[in-house]
C-alpha cells in the first residue's frame, strides 16, 4: 500500500499494520516531504495550525536513586549538573503567576527521583494547592513511580496532568534502566488515569533500539491513549552511561518518527521534545507538519532554543503559536 493511503487509514481510526509502520520508518529520504504532506492531513484535522510551545520547570534536580542510562540526574551519572531539593513553594507560585500573565496554557514541573515518599507527596500537594489558589492555570507534573493513594491525593490537590514516559519498548527497557521496569511505568500511568488525571507519555529514540522497539512503544501508547505524546531524541550527555552513543538519528529519521507517532496516535498531542533541534538541524521547521507541540529553552539539564526563536520560526511557517508553559 502506498504511503499516500496511510493518512486515510489513520483518520478512519484504524491502526497501521506493523509492516506499514516499518514502511514509514524506512521511507526513502527523498520521499520524506510526501510523508510529511500525508501526516499533515491528520495534524490539521485534529489541531489545525496551532503549535503549543512548552518550557519545563525542573523543580528538583539530581539526587535520584535510579540508574536510567540516558539521564544526567541518575545515580550512575557523573555529569556536572546542578543538584537541589524541591524548589520552595513561594518560588513556584511566583513562576506560575508569571506564566499566567503571559497567557501560558499550562504550568509544568518535574522532580528528579522515581519513588516519591508520602512526605514528598504531601509537600507537592501543598505546592499544587497554592498554585491553584493563586492562578487558574492547569498543572502538569513529572513525579516518577507512584504507589497506592498518591495519584488520588495529587488530583485532590488540583493537579490536572501527569507526565510519565514509557521511554522505549517493553523488550528493550532493561537496556536503558535496571532499577525499575517497563511494567512499573505502565502501572503508574494506570493509577493516574484511574484517579482522573490526564496523561502525557512518550519516549526517547536514539538509545540503541531498533525500529521494532519504536513501533512497539508507539503501539503501546495507542493502547494507553494519553492526551500528549512527547518524542525525545537522545542527546548523549558526557558522564552518563550513554555518552558517546551513536544515536543513528538523522534529521530525516527524526521526522519519520514524528510522522509515525502522529499516524498511530492521530488525536493525541504529539510533541517534538528534548533534542529535536539538536538532531533536526536545518530541517527543524518541517517538524511542525507532524508535531503540534514543541519543547524549547531547556530540557531539565540541557539547553535548547529560545522561545522567541521558535515562535519566529512558527510564524514564518504560517502556523500559530501558543505558550504551553512558561516555566522559569
């Protein structure tokens, strides 16, 4: 079946076959523009030409007990990053107010560590409640693995959405982390959905996985039905186990992954997340034909493009930008 028919399959609510998924990822580079054209039909149907620009606030850095090989904050990382405990409530409330003043659509916070204690959850609930008292902003948080009752407490405090990525396929997960499992991540997502929280869940490509792993991850996300799917592209960070990793990510390969994410999960927000501009280089603007959301400025411990640069690019491409989150 030609690629030109894949968009119609997706719009009709059908899933691509595994062979069709491989056709997308193996699309000849000279046909990428055709693939983007077809993918844009789906993107336009569900999101028009709107682009959410998002900045992530790292509310707690380093000090993590997990061994995620890609992460500069993990216990096995020797990367020279700043480390600090949870940012004070008053600081986060003020940052949320600033976000609201510039008409941000959401305020997002991330904390390092993977199993927050009940005391940490209580502190986070206090912060969430304070932000909700002082702003009307929807709130998203990335908090790690949650246990019984914690998701419900966060929801009751006012949290709207949780970010919890699958990161890779179930088959490949043990190659990127050994201190927790793929199944534990799915369990946390299930707990959050049961508590009434929206889900932001995606993954990282370029970690040594094969195309089947990318397909498996995206098909697993189709079953989860998250509201948003961030696709990160590995930046090998010095001091981590993945420093020097050959990501095998060309600008064209990154675009194909974004297209497949859209084709498999048509109604979900698809975000070009960490590392997108690093790997896409001069083809960055083309990401907008598949992704309706992008990360800018910073990705927890690595830098990124400024908000103004990205908003100018969006305008030049004929799209409309909305600031998804102001962060700091």
